[in-house]
């Protein structure tokens, strides 16, 4: 998604899913417990998101990328105080 938004070439090696145990080592188990499960939300509230995760990521990254680019342009165009 970032590649699409920024126009930068995507990485040669894609992002992969790795368990917290494999990434952090033995004894670390916090990350897996914080991943939201939409089936629980649907079962308890009868609600499903209207926007897919990929669409949400794209719109968020597009906004951030444009905002950051504009901030950089403004910072460059302002003379610095000596």
C-alpha cells in the first residue's frame, strides 16, 4: 500500500507474518494477545466494518504522505532565522 501511495518501488522481499515467539524469542507473548479479532466484535455487537483494512491503510497513508510532503515544502520555503 505504501508503495502505491508514495510512488516508491516496493521492496524485493515482501512483508511476512512471523509469530512473536519466533521474532522476539522464548517467553515473549504479548503481541499475539493484542491483535483484534473482528469475529468477536461481530458476534458481540453484530457489527462489521464498512471499509476493508487495505482501503483504510491506503486512505490513511495517502493523507499522511500528502500532509508530510506539504509540511516539507513549507519548511523548505521558509527562511531560517539567524
